[in-house]
C-alpha cells in the first residue's frame, strides 16, 4: 500500500510563485517515476511535469521556462517549483508515482490533490 500526500498549494497573485511537495509513503519500490498533473474545472486532467527514477525531467510546453520538477529519492518526495504563475495555471494539482517491478510491470498511485489558485 502506497500513499501520496501533496502540499504547498494556495492562493497567489499572477506573477507569484509556489512550491508543491508530494511525499510518498508505505511500500514504495525503489525504481519509480513521479509526476505532476493538474485538472481545471470543466477540463480533462493534463500532464504538467514528469521525472523518472534517474532524474530525467520533462515539462509540458505551457509551463516550460516557468516550472521545474525535482525529487529527493531518500525522502520519496517530488517537488514542483512554479514561478511566474498565470491565472490559467489555476487547477487542482495531483501527484503520481509509477512504481516498476522486476517483471516489467508497474503500478500507479495518485494523491488527493492540492488546490492552486492564481488571481489576476
């Protein structure tokens, strides 16, 4: 059983910054990817940032140059640094961990999300 807890969301003015944290606990397998997704009202959940077990990071085009994803493997924690926030970044942000097993299979676990609201 694996649990993910997101934190760091809140209300911020456009141009401001927030740093989200995602802590994984429980039976966490050592080889895992972590990612951040977001879902705005009336829209589908979308990938924001992704980081592999070997620290290869990727960002969706709309946040490149503004956001950065990182991880601390010892703490089983992923971070999302968000700078130059825009109102269109307003969404619930969800953390994902994808754990890989020796047979090549994997399992996904999701956090409950943290609200980010960016005012004009």
